[in-house]
C-alpha cells in the first residue's frame, strides 16, 4: 500500500539521523539550502545524493527576503529581517541589478541546483505569485553573475554554480492547473 516514505524537518541533524536510521525515499528540508544558508550541503545533501534520497527544498526564499529583496517589510525565517541580514542580501541584490536579473530567479535557480534536490517548494499566496515563481525558473541567469557571487564571497566556493534549468515544470501540467483554480 505504501509506495514511499519520507520526512519533513527543519533541522539538518535530524534529517541526517533519520536517513541513517531508516530507509526513507524522500525528505523535505526547509531553509537550510538557499543563497543565504547552505548548511544542508555540508553533509545532508551529499548523503541523500549518494543514497538516492530525493530532497524537496522548501523555504527557499528564507520566508520572504529572497523574493522581495531588502524592502522595509522584508522578512527572514518568519520575522522582520535584521540589519545584519539586510547587509548580507544587499550586495546580492546589487549584483543581480548589475546583470539585469531578478533576485528571485537567482534564489530559485540556486535552490534547485544541487543534484540531490528533485523539487523546490516555492510557496505562493496567489496565482500571480505562483506565475512569478515559475517565471523565475525560466529567467536566464548569466554564468558571470554566479561567478561574481562566488568571487565576492556571497556563495561558497565549493558550491558549483547552477546551470540553466533545462526542464522547468510544465505550466500546462495538471498540478499547475489545479493550483490556478
């Protein structure tokens, strides 16, 4: 009757322990692999990739700031963004602006780029936000931007830059149509 077993947890150490104790098929991680935090890449994502555990990457916008940018109402981890965090995001925003690329596109494409990650959970409060999220998957992000983010210490050097997503979700798929209703 059961075709897959998975977990959804915010803590990387809990996910690692679960992956080592049980034969799970997939897991949902939240907020631990995005352009501000790559904690999951230290041990969890390589473990999942090696074991064939599919990873769904959630809270890829940090609960807001990586979609909205450093606006006065910017949020991170469900709270107002701190001055320290805004100072970390602003140079990323500036590079995106220099290249004419949306911060949201960089956030989505980075979050989807690790080979262990099979899906990203982008979150949307409306059809318009869902369509915006999808457009960020399709937006071209030049290799030079990824290189500058790494060269400026805004992405870790061990993280390979994302490649263009060759197969973004099909806007005509049944899942996408159901979300629009």
